């Protein structure tokens, strides 16, 4: 054991594991090697730490996207069955890893159909969750935090701050630049958006509560971080916020290859209509990207295709789960705080805690415009954005 690892073993008493691959369609061998086995290795390291108190695994609320549309998802592990028998995660992982590449791919496709998952990302996450929970109390506490669609922060370090262009940020970019003009979502379907600082607050608070064996964490090991059961927003409202913003603060720099649609509202289409429109758009952007590469603009071509593919997946009816995610765990953490601290807490995104979708979306979109579209946002009391 090296000196650095010895230091960890002697001094570390809490581990928060939030590293993750955002690739959705990896081969199952790669998905497990990037999610399941690194987590297993960290748990093994935690078992060797002399004063380990708590281990937190940051997962995703979408591990239960295989439940019926419109469900209220509780903070628990839902059982998986294969051929009528409960799935044992260790046995299934060993089986998949021992299969040759093509055989593993074929078996994975069968499992995805059986379990109702869209991709290997979700399958690897749910198997990892089951493995983590088997370590609870042996000899330290574990917890799982499940964020939904993570967006910009609402408060600190400043409203509208963005860490990367994934998730909801990519949707804003797609709508703002005219890549996204239609969607297969229902207009009233819920978008499980949540500010990034709410996610961070729950991760820290849940881990601390488990480490201290706080009464508010007793019997609670899984925490959702979402808005759909506290202060919901629909995809229609989300898209309208974007259209309304750019109507008041339009883009100056227009890419000549894109239609100037950032001020228009999305079209809501049927699943069949979405599929053929998506096919035509994919062909259209593929041709544009080919021309861009021929003129030496390969980087722009990559960004363009990435943006379209992101929206093609996010805006499809297959992603329209319209689910509400229970946030009982975060509420318990919130109510365990002293009243003076509770008022300014970001543990729950709710009206009682000052949630305001209008202000949040204005600062979020202004942040996107500043960081990714390279244009100065409208800076006034209405938007309140400080870059």
C-alpha cells in the first residue's frame, strides 16, 4: 500500500462518490467498468479505513424510469425480475462480464427489454445501487442520492452558474439556437428539473446525517433530489421561458445554417410525427456537418451534431415519463435543521424555501447565453444575472 493510500486509510471517515460517465449507450462491459466496478473498489477502500462513518453514492432518479408513466416514485430499491426470479446483482454482473462481447451485447438487449430500461447507463446504475445497499451497516452507513435533471445553481456561487453543457443546459442551447423546434413530449408532462446547488446540499446533508447517525436519517438511505413532487414545472413551461427570454433578449450572432427560431415556441407532435421529423432533421444536419468539415470547421460540426442528437433523445416520447419523485428524505433533513438555518436552506426546491421558476429560468438562460453562446446577457434587475 502506497503512502497516499495509507493516508486515506488513516484519516478519511466519509466518502462521497459522484464521479460518473454520461455516455448512455456504452457496451455493457464498458458501462459496468465505468460505474459498477469503480464504486465497488471505493467501497472496498472504505472498508479498510479505520474511522469510516459514511459512504454516499450519487446515482440518478432515472433508475426507476422503467416504472409506469405518471408514477409517484418512492425512495427505495424497486425489485427486478428476470424469467420470474428476483435479480441478484452480483450474479448478473458476473454473468455479463464473462460473456464474449457480442453475446453480452445480445443478452443486454434482452435484459433492457425485460426490465424496461432505455440504455446500459440506467442498467449499470441500478445494478450499482443494489451493490451499494448491500454494504449498508458493514461496518459503516451508506446512502444513495438520486438527482433528476440537474440545471444551473439557484443561489451560490451566483444565480445562473453552470458547470457543464449536459442535461437541461443542452436543451436550452438546442431551443435557443433553433436545433429544437418540435418535441414528442406531452405539453403538460413534468420536467424533473432541479438546481445544482439543491443537489449539492442534499448530498452533503444526507452524508453528514448518516455519518452522525442522526435521528432524521434513521431508516432512510435513499434521497431523491427533484422538483416534480414539490414545485413542478412542465416541459411546455420550460420551453416557453426560453422562447420568452430570447424574445426580450435576442441573439445577435446568428449561424446562417440555422433558422432563427429562438423566439418561437416548440411544436408538440405525435410520436410517429416526431420519428419521421427526427429522421429528416438528422439527415439535414448530417449534410450540414459534412459541408462544415469540408470547409475546415470540424469543431463546429461536432458541436452541432452533438446538440441535435442530445435533443433528439431528450425530446422524444420515450423520455416522457411524467413521473413525480418523492422527496421525503430531503424534507426530513430540512425539518431537522434549526429554524434559523431552515429558512435559507436549499435542501428542497419548494415555494416555502423560496423557489421561483421565473427568476431561476431567467438567470439560467442568461448564464447559458454568456458562457456558451458568447454573448452578453441583458443585465438588469429583471434578470439579475452577474457573470
